[in-house]
């Protein structure tokens, strides 16, 4: 994770939430009053967000002390106190909601990713994410996928060519689209082609795509077509795949399965922050 970018993101989030000042905390507590808050798991899952806790509270109180009992990727259980933060009371209260929201979401993604990896139960096929992330949170959400045991697909429109059905329609064919892209690309950028028919698979292979994605295809269709793809071309399955049917793709021998639900419809893990008394 890019720590410089993380700090900038957190500063923006704090500015949105705190604005000119946290009226409640500033009026009730003096600048020198110290306290401690604890993070408590309210359901079982995979923790993710250690750096968010460290960086978030350090922005508001450079003297804040964070005591982590777990690290990214560790399991947490209902009732477990997994992090404690000591510092200025006003700063702790001003920052806890932003930090908590991010930790809950990242932990939810890590937990869902782990479920997907375990459901697929394959040593050959990787689970990867998609671009279906929350605007502004892509770095954090994609990091959470890796914490849960998954891998990252492209980060944006800028780091790989993805030729989808609409690109093919406008270009006239897969061959035309691949040739136009490759003629202007540097050698480090890969070209992926989305296919829906056996004919398109053959055309994508002939065009020497780097990656072929079987879009909204059943396991049986993929198994019937994957033998047409040379080993040097990476294969991907995507679309219409969820936890209930994911295991059915375990013997398709695709290299990766991309899952949008890891980030775009995932439920945040239930976590609370409480003041430590005594």
C-alpha cells in the first residue's frame, strides 16, 4: 500500500467529516485530556486496516500510541479487543468514525475474499478483483483483496488494454481492435480480449491476445473451449459467478476468476469502537 497516498486520502476524509472543527469534542474536552479507545469485533472475520489505524490517529495526534493485537490477514472473533489507541481524547473522538468505517469495509472485503478462495479451493486458479470498487477507495479495497488471499486485476483503465464487446463492435472485429492497440503500445502493457463464442476464442488466439476472458460462460463451455488457447495466453473467467456456483469453476483450469462482488456489494464487517474506562 502506498503510505503517502493513504495519508492524503485520510486527510481528505477527515476534512470532509471534521470541517472547521469537531464542535462536540472541542467544547467538552480540553486539549490536554488523555484517554483510550478500543476496537472490538462484533462478528467473526478477517482483519484488515492496520495502517489505516496507525496513520489515521497519527494525523490528528502525533503522540497517539497504537497497540495492535492483530495484524492484517489475522482472524478476529466476536468480542475480541484487537486494537487500542491512547492519545488526546478530542483527537481520538474526532478520528474514530472515519478510521472505523474504513477498517470495517476493508475487513469485510478481506473476509469475503477468503470465503471465495476457500470456496473455489484450487491451487491452480487465482481469485482476482475487478474495477468495481468504491470511487476514492480503490487502493484500500484492492489491498484488502490481497489480505484475504486474492490477487489484483488491473487498477484502472490506464494499466492494461481490455477489449470488450463494445470495443469489438466499434472496431469491426477482435483482430482490428488488437492490431490497433498493439501498434501503439509499449512492450510492458498487456492486451486482454473478452470472448463469448468459440469463434471469438479462435480469433483472439490468432490475434495473439495476452489474456482471453471467458465472459458469462458456464464451466462446461469454458472446459470445451480452453483447449483452444495456447499455454502462453492467460485465461480468465468472469461474469455471473458468485459464492453459490464458484466451486463449479474449480476444474475449468482457467488461470484466474475475477469477482466483482468482492468489492461492489460486500458487507462491512461489524466492528465497534468503545472508550476504555478504568
